[in-house]
């Protein structure tokens, strides 16, 4: 179960982490592109993992997260959700607040 430890390590050691198809500069699906856009508009850097180039993570993350689809946004070790949830939170201003609060907690 080494891959589960890798996933746990990624989630715990990145304040804002996006598991996505492709990269922020070259998303490989519309859902990943919309999620990246929402995150970028929050004005903070975030980590990402391209699940297309990491097939073991792609295969095991749904079981780890108990969430079947991608992208997946994690903030402070907690699954926030996928594209629809992230987009809705962004539109309401909740995403930026969540990330601001999370980064404030990690810097203090």
C-alpha cells in the first residue's frame, strides 16, 4: 500500500493540492480547466498532481478519498470536492476565504 502512503503524504504536506488531468498550464479536460481557473482567481499558489502521468495515483485516489471523480481539490488535508463544488464555492467567494484561512493557519 505504498501508493496510499504517497497520497497521504501529498495531501498532508500541501496546504492546497489539486489532483487533475494535465497541468495548470495545460489542463487535459474541461473540468480540470474550470477548477484551475477558479483556483488561479483566488491569487495563491497551489500544488498539483497530474493523474494522467501518475496512473497509480489515478487508480487509488478514489478509494483514498471516497470520491470517484477528478479533479479533486484538497485544502489543509481535507477533500473539498470536484469541479462543480469548487466552481460554486468560487462564485460565492467561499473558495478564496477557505484558501486564505488555510494558508494563514500554515504560516503562523
